[in-house]
């Protein structure tokens, strides 16, 4: 994933956190009926 390749400083500078990226991925997966991301 592209955002996951960015370091923490880049994410902070652009108003994101790794937690927000993960939560967004989980939300998208849920919207599309994809399961199995609960472990992350």
C-alpha cells in the first residue's frame, strides 16, 4: 500500500497517522464485505 510506505514524519506532515490509515482500510474492507482484517 502506498501510504504504508511513507514514514511517520510524512504522515504527520500531511495530517495522517498509521492508526487512521489502518482504520480507513478496515472501513473500506467492511464496506466491500472483506473480512479477516480484525487481527491488524
